[in-house]
């Protein structure tokens, strides 16, 4: 129901243009206020060439003051804007309804629905709350860490839509081909007839189907015309934190008839800009659970973090003090002593071990060769060593994952961009951060790779390789990154121990 029926002075009227955008009718003096309220500086905007060249003010503007359009997912923020200024807010009913509409679903109805699905295992309490919230709100970002069963939550929401509102198709957008196949496999394991009901789209696949569910990489569809997106009534954005990119944003904005919108992600980067862009597309953030809660409830393996802080010689620290960031990275990944240290650590660990790197040719390939040569030299050639990067095809990745599930002592050397997202290995005991990073998203997703419970696995150990090249009072770039990771560990209530080691550089 409209919050204000009468048109009073300073009333702001909002109605749905479609299921992507609202139209905001406001008085002339309110327009600059709205523009300012929904404008935010982009992190590190000062370093962007467009800003340096004075072609951009460094802000992202979510309210279009010319067309008066605002993303539907920002309705609650608009409501707060009006409340804070005591502006009356009037909801205008259109053919699309109004922005405050909600579904009503009682506990008993939802329980009966769950029972009707004949699922192989029941929803956990937090999963039930996420499904209930998603049904009621119709749109939401469901924030839930790796290993919490996001695909199971997604499956339940899809089944509810198909059972109650299935007049249009469902689109699931994922970042990689591997995730297309992973979701397809997950749905199959839940007892769903995937062959009959699910169509997969990636390179070379047909984009036309009568099947009710389409799982697609965003790269395969973002250039398609708006008319193609008219067939969908529900969209799920997996790894929703990636949807800040224009190509992914365009997909959500083309889904004008898509009333049900859900973003699934393990973490956001912590910036207000990132959060509001995503909320505009999908709806408000709903925090489902945390990694710490899952560990404490024994739903995930116990996590131990061992920080190995490498201290470099005085000569190295003095030589590196004036180096630029890229020069420091090149020095670190090419440092023979450091790579030997990582090699020896990986070879010495018991259980399946994942070594994560960022630069393929400069770091990943040398590490892989060093580890493989070391194992062959020790006469343990039966110990399997795998290499995975963006160039590794889907079938090979799946084969590696399947082999690892049956191995007890394998080593996977993988790019963090490939293996930090969407690869589920339950039988993973150790994770090594071989490359420095300060990204909250990448850090938490990489940790999540090792936290899934296995048949004989109750604990996972993360080895965080960090570099101290402090000279006088100046900290090196990657040491600053290490400090940022410590903040992440503290925020997530992860326990960790720091060991300072002198790197033998001879």
C-alpha cells in the first residue's frame, strides 16, 4: 500500500517503470539532493586516467537526474532518504505493481513445500531463513560464505518460483564454464531432472531453448538484444560481487520483466559503492551466515592460519625501498629462494595441498616445475602434481577435481582467479597463498576452498606467505597487503599465528 495517499508539499512519488528501474517524481529543489545522495566516490578513483585527465569526477551516480530513473533495488534507500528529510513518499501503482510489494508465505506452507521436493537432505536453519527471505522480498543479495550451500538455497528458490509463478523461464548467470557445469551437477544431485529442465549456455552452445531453466556464462549472453531477455521472470546472479562490471550490469538492466532477482555471493569488498551498485541490481543484502558460525557448528572444517612472514636481508631491503609496486611483485615471484621455500613447504605437507598463485608464466609455471622436479628427485613419482590456470579446459579441471577427491597426497598448483571461485574439493587439507593480495573477496573465497568437510577431514590449514622488506620506517607494498589480510582475519574472527623467518637468499 502507498505510504502516503495525499499529495503534500515536497512529496516524492515513485513508481515502477519496469522491474529494473523506478521513476522518481520530485520537485526541482529535491533533484540535486537525490543526485548527491545516490553519488559515491569509486575506490582509488584518483588513480584512474579519466580522473587524472579531468574527464571524470571520480563518482558513480546511481540516480539519473535527466530521466529520473533509479534502480528498483534501491527503494529502501530512497525511503530512508525521504524519512531523514521528512519528505512524504507516495507509491504509484503501475502495470508492474509498486516497489514495496512483498509476498506473504507462512511457515507451514513453506515446510510443506520443502517436503514435496523430496530433497536428499533437509535445509539447515540458516538456509531455510535465506529461502524464506528470498520468497518474501522477491529480490535480495544472499551473502553466504563458501561451503554454506548457496547452490542448495538457489535450487529451493527456483523450485518455489516454478511451482508458484512459472509462467516465464529462469536465468542463472555465472562467471565461468566450470560453474555452469558445477550447478548442473549440483541440481542433478538434488534429484532434479536436469536433462529435461536445464539448458546450458557457453561458447558454441545454442541460445534458444524451451527448457524452463538456463544456466549461462555472462560472456555468452551480455551482447544479446533486449528482446532475448524478455522470456525470463527470475534471474540468479551467482558470484554476484562480479556484477559491478558494465557488461554484467547491462544483463540485469535488460531483464525488464524479471520480478524475482537474487544475487549469491560469499563476500563483498566492504565498500559502500560496491554494495549499493549490487543492491540496485538485486535488492538489499541479507547476511545468511558467516564462516565462523559454520566452523563453530561443525558444518565446515576447523580453520588454522599459519602466517609465514619472510624477512629479507639488509641489502635486499635497501635495494627494494625505491621500487614501484610492479617491480616489487616481479622481484618476489622471481625470487629463487622464496620459490624454493614454497616448494619445500608444499612437498613437506601431508594431505592434499592447493598452492595458489596470481601470475601464470612468471610464477605459476616455475613453481609447478620446481615442485614436480623435487618430488621426482625424492623418488615419490607416484605423488600426483597438477597445474590449473585459465587456459585449462573445463573437462580437465573436472577430472583433476575428481582425482583429488580420491587422493590423499596430491598437490594442485593453481591460479587464484581460476581456483578461488566455484571449484568444490572436499578432500583438501592445505592451502598455500604463494602470491600476496589484499583483496577481501579473493582472500575469503580462497580460504573457502579448503573448508569443506570430507570423509576423513575435520581440519584445514592455510599457509599465508608474506614478505617483510621494511627499510628504516618504510614498509614495502606487499607487507601492507599482509596487514590488510590480518584485518580480514580479525574481522572474520579467524585464529592465526605469525612466524617470522629469515629467508636464506644465497
